[in-house]
C-alpha cells in the first residue's frame, strides 16, 4: 500500500481534477486534506480515511498468507476502500448540485491516521467542522447496514520512567530500575481489571524496555497505554486510576514517571433522523450486486476462517446464522441491533459537534476478522469494488436527500442537541496536545 503522504497527495490531485476547492494541512496535519464544492448552504461533510496497518501486507486476491516484500503495511481495515468511496460520493453530490443548480456545499474531508492518530479529534478541536450541518461516513464490513452508534472513547498515553543505571551484579543497590517500574505498573493495572466496568478495555505495549544488556539496571523505560471506556466520563475516571498506579510504581521503585497524552477519541453519538434517511437509501438500492464469481472467491477466503469467526459475524450484526452464505445478500433492517462495537473511532468526535451517520458497506466475505491478512487480501477484489460503489451511492443519496429536505437536517440537529443536553462536548485532546509527527506515515 502507499504511505499516507502519497495517498493524501493522490486524493488532493483527484479533488483538484474534479473541480473541488482544496485546502491542505487541515488543523496543521500534513496529510489532512479537504475539498469543497458548491455555494451557499447547507454544508454536508463526507469523511474519508486512507491509513494502513503494520504487519498486514498481503498479495491481493490470494487466500493464503503471502506478504508482499517491503515495509509490511497493509489495508487490514479497508481504509483504501473507505477513502475512495467517500470521495466518489462527494463527487456525485457535487455533480448533482451543479447539474440541477441547487444551493449547497459538499465537502470531502481526507482524514489520516484513524488507526491511533485521532486526526478527526484534532480537526474538530481546531474548528474544521464548525460550519458543517451534517456529516456522513462509512466503514468496510461484511454486511450492508446503517452503523449502530456505539463505540468506545479512548486515550493513548505514554508513561516514561527514569531511574538510575548501575552494574546489575556488582552494584545492584545503586540502581533504580525503570523497567521494574513499568512491570509493576502493568501488574497494578492487571489487578485493576477486576474492578472496572465490563465494557471498558485497557491494552499496553512496550516502547522502550530499557536496553538489551541484562547486566545493566535499566535507567529508562516507556510503555504506551490505550484506555477505552463507554463514554468520556468513565474514560476520565479510568485515566486517573491508571495515572495513580503509574505514580505508585514510581514510588515503589524510587524512579520518576512522566505521562504524555498521544491521542484520544470520543465515543460515537447516534442520530436517529440521519439513520432513518440512510436506511431509506439502503432499502432503495438493496444489497450490493455480487455475482457467482464474487461468491466463489469469497468462499476461498471464508475457508481460511474458523466456524466461530463466521458465526460471530452474523451475531455481531444481529441476524440469525445462515451457513454457506459467503457474501452479503440482504440489507440489515434499522431495527435489528447486534452486539456493541467494542472498538473506537475518531468519527466519534465529529458526532459530538455535528449530526453524524455512518454506513457499513459490504465489501468482504462474511466472517472476515478486522485487522487481518484476509481482509487485506480482499481489498482489491471485484466484490470489494462493487461494495465500495454501492455504499458510495448510499452516502451520496443520503446527502442529496438532506439537501432537498431541510427537515432532515433540522431534526438531526435537534436530536444531537437532545443527546448532549447537560453533557456538552469536551475534547479529549487538550490544546497543548499536538498531532503525532508520524501522522504522515502509513500507520500513524
């Protein structure tokens, strides 16, 4: 896959070629781009992404692990399709407004680094959506459906410990191990898991284990924590508890600790009027037009999965299991609700300040896990392209319906105001937090 710098440049060129007015470096992020077309109001935002994941390189269309030579990045979450379909939808809306001489503006927001960089959070914080009336997005999936508005808020925090080096055998009493502090912190957090909400999640990864010499007491160590919770209130509680554990680990080891917030996202806020408008477009179109060749190819990838993978996919969407079905052949009704999504998305921040709706686009075999080589391998198949065009039509239709029927936007804004009454949006990212410098890379 291409780096985000290359993907962003390609999208900028495409926007310019299609006649959009282009703004680069949105919110100071080098790889964030925005294209606007039309005049007057309302303003409809369509959100795109294009970042990849490390370790998920895979030869296209091959149903066995076969990484490509090179840096090892792959679109294991389908963001190559996400950005392309959103740009296609924005272009369709632009052309419709121009052809019919209808007032209104459509904007395509190219948002890098959803996988950890929280670009949309920085963009919201810095006012990039301040005059937007509604926002529309989607995510690659196995089924065609309106995205259920449940996701977890999260924050990534780096905890850096500093101790004192010494000879681990000759003078161990003179050393103060930063690595010991990290390990004690991890133990403390692991015990805390017994006493936190069941829908919260905490993960960590070592960024610096203190070196490679075991005979040196490690003077530095760093660990990155990803803390997730159902909403911002509970997230703040968990963050404070984790900070106290880090302070306790530093106290026990006579080291010093510094915490730095890297990124963070809010939980997703639903919007029933927009969900109904999007469902109407799904119902008009029906499922994607997959053919027998598409289903046969999907069967090859489904054969690499476990029965549990396939069953879980049906249950997550809220439908009864239908064995032998490889690709989506239905539109999931709006009233069908599956299991809550335990992941996170920076679309959540947009949804707190602008009425927002998301689609699921059926682009890969039922049962395909997210962040897997199987997903990467299906991202350039004909079925993926058919599903991508299908969901672009859904998004474009939803946008046009909102422009032609102002009541949709009015009721969507009222819905958001009711949901946030007494609980206004507070950015997870404080003003001093800056976008990660690696946000221009493929995995930022």
